[in-house]
């Protein structure tokens, strides 16, 4: 298995632009998580899905952030418009719903200028 | 809100055992102790978890005190590649919510 796949690995954009991060979970996993990591705030859970349905989005910082999971093998995290304070590493993770071992992807390093 | 406290950093000599402590004084009876680690520039990696019995796998051992208010992760023979931030997390197994709350962790530096 290739593990959790994220793209792009690095993204540099200008303030105000739309950013879309992508994630492919491990095949067969039915829970998917989006995290953000910064030096100041550490690793924060943004949102998670069970069986493609958003369960808890309380960590999404504001309306500029949105996440979708149209099917079991794909999810997106979108920031529109982006701001410099959104600069961070964004991780996607997946797990079996009844197994708390989460498998993390390599992350997307986002820089908003 | 993290329910655990860990020292911010520790050093360990290569080849020696690394013992990473974690305090969780308010742990509930149905909460498990999980350990993850994050090597620089990588995503976190699951290590081990346990409820009240000591656990061992190919990566580490987990020792939980009898009152379950603290635990220790043991890497029996630390290598340079074990240098990472180690996170101790407590939460309920399974259930309707399936999320982990990461604290600040312990930066373990394995010295040659």
C-alpha cells in the first residue's frame, strides 16, 4: 500500500489566492482527518470525516476554510482567500473507524506570501 | 485540551534505553494511553497504545502505573533515527468521536 497520499507537497501562493490541498486515504479506511501544524499552535485537528460525512469541523478556523470528501478515496481542503497566517504544514490522516491508529501523509507545506 | 503533561525535551545516548514519561492524572476508566512520534519534516507515526496492562510491540514498550495516572514509553535500544517529538495522548477507544488531541510532546534527542 502506498500509504496516505497528499498533493502538492509544497505550495507557494500569494495572499488572496485560492488554495486546494488534496488527499487520498489508504484504501479501505473509512475515517479521514485534516490537521494543521505551526510552530506557534502545534498540531491541530481541523476536521474529520467518517464514511465521507463530516463529523467534527470545530477546528476549522473560519469560513475561508472548507473541506469535502466526495468519495471514499479522495478529499480536499480549500482555503479561499488565503492569508499569510495560513502558512503551515497541512497533514491528512486516515484510519479504520473503529481503530484509532491513524496513518499520516507526508504533509503539504503551504506558504502564503 | 490536552490531558497529558510531558517534559519538553530529553536526551539519550545511542544504544541505551530511552524512557519517556507522561502524566495523565485525570484519565478516565475507559480512556486509553496512546503514543505517537513525529520525526522532523514527516507526519506523526503511531507507536503503541494501552489501557491498563503493560504493552510491547516491535517498536517500544508501554508501562502504565497501577493507578493509571502516569505512563512511560520505553525505546529499548535508541538509535539516531529515534530522534523525534514523542506525543502522549489519552482518549476513549472507538466510539462516536475518533479524534486525537496532540499536546506539545517531548523532543527526544538521541546522541551518538
